[in-house]
């Protein structure tokens, strides 16, 4: 694990968070904070909790990893992640595309919340991203029936061995049941802890005109 840059973390924590100082677009503001979190060496800065709506309307949440896909030519203003298209979350999203995301960066005591609707990423982006993954993860995407009951760990390992043999000496193609999604936000909130307990909260809300309204909220 990289060492954390304490000086940068201190600077981040002290930075102003105000309607007047934030970027015009929330994803631009998110990218600023994300780039700082990465440079500061914050562990698992890419982890975000994804909440979806179950068949009976009950909430379901789990962590997935945010992927910055700009190097793959995907620079849309949204929040990409990858998963199994036959998992519980995928079934929930197919039924109800509404979802929420939460990042928490412990130091510098920041939170980002985004709410919106989830769509599948274009297939060529999922292909391009899959090709960059370590081979073991590529095999894993084929081997694991995510969210389904499996008889044993040995069963999964046996499946993995069989797939390694099947693909020996050639590229592993992206499984049709594995790929990306993006959350397209209609609301994004940035939260910064202050020792006074008067924490700073700035929320962006998408208006019908396509403009973002930016407001301060009570902590
Ligand atoms: C740090 C961390 C990162 C994770 N990243 C992912 C991810 O990027 N994609 C994914 O499908 N699951 C990821 N998982 C596993 C999920 O939390 C979850 O167990 C899995 O996606 C099945 O969720 P579901 O049954 O609700 O569909 C991650 C878990 C942790 C703790």
C-alpha cells in the first residue's frame, strides 16, 4: 500500500468547500476530489457503496469500484463501475434503474453522495476495459456465478482451473454476462468535516433546463 501524503491530506481537509469555490459541474468537482484522494495515497479511494432498489422496494447496498475510463476514451460526466450482469444488483437495476452511490475518504473526512439512474456502458468500452484487467480477474469473471448459491469453494476453484486450461495460450474474451454500468447523476453532494461540527455540505441538483443548481445544506 502506498504511504499517505499527510501534508496533502491536511491541505485537502482545510480547503474551502463553498457554493462560490466549487466547479460548475459536479463530476468536474468529483474528479478534483478524486485526483486529490489518489495523489494523497488514500487507501481504496475508488471504493463506493452502491445502493439499489429490491423487487419489493427494499434497499440493497454493496461496495463496487469506481473506474476512471478517460484513458479508454470515455469521458462522460458520470460514475462508471463494472460487475456481473446476472448478479442481484444487475437484476435490481434491470427492474428499477434508480440508484445511489456513496464515497467516504476517512482522512480527509470527506463524503460524496450521488443519486441518479444507472445505464449499461457501451459494449466497446466494456471490451476495452476488460482487456486491461489482470488475467486472473478475467478468468474470475467467467468462473463466478456472482450472487448465486455455490456448493463449495472447491467447486469455484475447479471451475477456475478448467477455464485456465480452456484459455491457455490465448486471450480471455469478455464474458457476455460481465460489463460496465454508469450512474448518471441528477443530484451530487460534497461533504467536508469541520472540527467546529459545522460541516460543509454543497449539493448540486440537475434542473429541467440541464443546468446544475448549487446550494449549501445544513450539516
Ligand atoms: C472493496 C470492495 C470492492 C468491490 N468491488 C466490486 C466491483 O467493482 N464489482 C463487483 O461486482 N463487486 C465488487 N465487490 C463485491 C460486491 O460488494 C458484492 O459482493 C458483489 O458485487 C455482489 O453484489 P450483489 O449480490 O448485490 O449483486 C467489491 C467488494 C469490496 C469489499
